[in-house]
């Protein structure tokens, strides 16, 4: 029986003479117990052997110990909590929490492990939060063509994926460039080796406040309403998970907390506490108290400089190591006001801002191209497992 998490209609249309359906338990075995697991506290930035866990990063850390090294490769790693999938073709250690290591029961001459991996990437598993998801994955039935077609599908998807990775590398290089420009222009902010005057953030701002401390009723339309989850790596994201409040509720909130274009939004509550971003939008929206609003005095502090200063790893660590709270860490408005900031000449800050905006424009163009590449990749992947990627003549000559 085909799982409800698969494209049942497309699989049912595949010609049975050319595609066979194989159950999960007949194709994959859970080999997690055969691999040594390493706790996160024992990860190193460098080492002989990689550690693969359920996080988004492909390799999460390293170890130099070879005892318990898993070498039955290739294999597939599945994040039981995160639903992240990784194809691994090198010896590895597993992260200690929530990782499933899947080994192909068939030989590579019968079914390619990478073909299995790519197919699993098309599965729409439910997101039940920080719970176990492997039980859903085990319901999958795999449509398997002959080995020649498998190889063609993998080859096409590999090429498409490689192009995306190259684009991601270009974007990452720009991110690294912005960090290096900051240090080159202003030095190490913790050491303050350029001897800049240091002042409390309250003295450099026209206003520091936070959003509403009660959760207003949400509406299907109205005025955008944001929380810490809307602040992403690339800035403020209204669109992937939009929420709204009524105009009347917005007026109450905006009277106290009025974000405007160029203001700094600063996460003060939750797992991403301490992350700062610039508001680049010129329309009104409401905020929850998980976000602080900082209105810099532009004659003394530039928004771009302030954001890069707050996000600098050393500064970030210094601030967040001094947070209050129990299980959930928080920055109070009082502590945000007291943050010490190095203050270079405003002309130098403005020069930095101009340079960063030029880099961000280049990054935006690259990201738009990346989105097109990913859409094309997803389209190819869907067509591949519907039997639509190759013509009938190509199938016969495979």
C-alpha cells in the first residue's frame, strides 16, 4: 500500500512492467545501533573523521578518534526530529541525538543508494514538532526502475544539485566578505584595538522599546504582525508565515512601538535571542515583545554598523552569556539599554554601510538565481519519479 505522504496518483500510473514497488523494510535497514554516537559537547571544529547529526549543516563537527568508525557506506542519515535527510559516502560518526542511519539492503548493481536518497527527498512527511518522525518514513513504498534509468536520474539530479551548491558557495563567500570588511575597517570589537570611544546603546538611540506583551487576536487580513520567528538570516520575512492583526489592535501597539524603515529589530526572547536585523520596509506593522525596537541616533550610529556590531560573534557571546531566564533565555530592555557599543567616526560607519548595501544587492541577485535553480531542481525531481524525465526512446535505449 502506497503511503499517503507520497504522490499516490503518479506512482499508480507508472508502468508495472518497467517499475517495481518495494516496501521500506524490504529496501532499507535501520543500522543506527551499529554506529558510534558522539555527544555535541565532544564535537571539534577539526579532526580526521566527520560527525553527521540531524542538524541542517551537512557535517556538524569532527573527531580524531577512529574507534567505532562506521564504514558501511554509502548510507542515508535521517533526522528523526528534524526530518533532515543526508546522503553519506564516506566513513562517519553519528551525532548522539535523534539520528537514524539507513543502509541499503540491495547491492548497488540492483538499487542505487543515492537513488533512494533522492526519492526520499520528495516525500512530504508531516511536521509534528520535536517528536519522532521515523514511523512515518517507514510507511514509504519506493518506485524502482531498472538500474540504467536509476543511474540517469541520479546523474541529472547530481548535476542540478551541483549547480545549486556552486551558487550557495558564491552567496556564502559574500557573507564572509561582509564579516571580513567589518573587522578590517573597525578591528576586533571585543579588544577594541582601534581605541574607539565606548557608549551605552541607550545614549546612541532615540528610542529602545519592545512589542506588545499580550498576544492580540490574529485575523486573516489586516496589518502584518511579527514575532522573533519572522526575523531570518536575510532579514525580516513577512511572507512565508504571515500573521495579521486588526487595524484597531495595531493602533494600540503602534502608539508605543512604531518600527520604521532603517530601525534595528533585535530578538530579545527565545532560542534566537541576540540576533539583530535592519527593517528595510516602509510600511507599518506590529510587533510582539519577543522583539526589541532600536531607533539609532543616525548622527552618532549607523544602523548597518550597529547590526554587524551586535551580530559579531564575540559581541553576541558577551551579550547572550549575560542573559536572564531559566529554560528560555531572555534579554530585558534594561540590559539592551546598557549594551556597550564601540563608536567609530560616523563617516567611517556610513562608508561601511554603503559598501555592505552594494554587497547585499549582489547577494540578492544571486539568491534570485538560486531560487530559480531550486525550482528547476524540484521540477526535475518530481518528473523523474513520475517516469516523465526521459522519453520512451531513451527508456528503451537505457
